[in-house]
């Protein structure tokens, strides 16, 4: 099991805030390679640029990326009190300005193309959702009676989604560009709901919890009215969305207690599609989708280590490592985001650092790359 695995188990309020959050600094200026394999993806080729490096002795979250390839996540440097939000860009890594300067715990979870960053930071009374723009950050409004909140995603219009918590339980919420909060409708008989992703049309996907597990849901607009259960694969007990494009296509994961599959809900419909798994593996998770419907994520399990994948309607699921030449020198394990041009933000490690030879994940230094697409995938 890889250290970078994102745990989509939203069964408590702090599950996203606490999942694998301690990081170490990274920065490495751009080293580039050209890679190609004409037998795969209709001759797809990439320019690979290293954005950063995560040294040994750290735990961390590298969360997602915007259209320009700026990556957001959370780091904890050795000897410091708590994790902090960060952006990795071509120029290296920089910390996100926090709304509470003396905050000793914060996470960064989402970023848009204007480099607005959203996340959560601690206060005297609980964790609070914030929005960061440039050199300033502000806490977002709480619904009446609540004392904690988390902001997960921000779209191109500055609309933010997440959840809020208090005596009334956990509720999915959205904030407009001015920071005004609105509580979203929940599925009937659900215990709690969380909004996780939003597109520029205002369509929101998230989860609602039941005693049997959490289910992916859709709010067709930021008005918060009309929530739809997106369902799961036959026989599964839970599902969760990870991304939504501006056409309304949603990707995520459906699973049971033993395995899970990357799935696609085309245009937010209940017609769920199983995207499959890579050869030799039993599970997969979809983490990102672009406007063309190309999907990225990773596949795991069985007797094989985690590998990043790209899925297209034309070619199905492909191991991104098969698109790299044998002498590339590294293994790609997670693909976290893909933009409209087909550029992919990925995590990998040196080929010589075989995870089977290490007792603990933190013994493997990870690297952050951007694969700039030189050809059209579809």
C-alpha cells in the first residue's frame, strides 16, 4: 500500500482533513524528458517535468491540480508543529497564507485556475473553511449553530463546496464567490452529507451517509435543491465522487469491503460505468477527469504494486508506465489530475526504489511530475 493513497472514507468530519497529512518540503527545478510509445494511446507522447520531490521521513498529501498544472496539497516539515497548505509550481513550492497567522494546523484541498486555494485551518473552537487568494486568506461563513467546516473544491467562478459541522450533524454546504454559505439538501434518511466537487455550471457532487455506507450524490445546481442518489456498481456498498468536468461527467469509486473500481457517471446520470482495472490488479480509483472525458487515477491490489492509469473512451484503461520508455528511470503510481489538453499531474518514484524491498512506505522518496501532452489522445 502506497503512502500517497487518498482515503475516500468520509465517515467522520475530520476524515479528509486528517488523511495522510504530514509532509516534508519539496522543490526541484524542472528536469524534462520526452517519452513516447507509438503502440499505445495512438502515439501519445509527453514532455515530463519534475515539479518537486518529497524526501524521506515524511507523510503527505498531494491533492489535485488546476488547468495550468499548479498542484495543491499539504506538507509538514520535520520538527514543526503541524501541517500547512502548499502550492507546487514550476518555480518550486510555496506555503499558503493562512487566515489565522498563528494557526498550527491547516490543510489545502482545492485550487482553481485563478490560484484561489481552499481548505481548512484550526481556530480556538474548531477547524474552519478558508479561501486563500494571493497574499491574503479569509475564513468562510459558518451556518448558524455550527462551529467547524471544511472547504474541499473551488470552481472557476469562485464558488466553493465542502461541509459544515455542529450540534445538528454534518451538512453539505456551498459558498458563493463572496463567501456567503448555503446548506444543501440531503438524501432522505441519510445521516450526514458532504459536498466534494463543483464544476463551473454549479453542478455539485458529494456523498450522503447511511448505516450501510456512503453514496455518491449530485446536486444539479448550487441552489442546493434536488439531490440525486448516483448509485454504485451492482453488489457494492459504497461510492464516492472525486471529480466533475464542466459537461457534468463525474468520476469516482464504487466498492465493497474488499475491493473497489474506478467509475464514471456520464453527465451525472445514474448509468454508472465500470472503468476496469489494470492487468494483475483487483482495484482502481478514478481521481480526475477533463472536458474531453479522459480519466486518470490508479490501480492496485493483487500481487502488483500501485500504478497510475489513463482511461479514454477509445482505448479504455492504460497503464501510464507503459507509455514511458524502459530507460525513463521512474515509476508512476498516482495520476491525480488531467487538464483539457491532456496534461497529467502524477506522483512517482525512482525505478530503483522497489517498494517490495522496503518495510515502510516512508522509506521511498516520492517525486511530483507533470506530463505535458504533445499529442491528442482522442
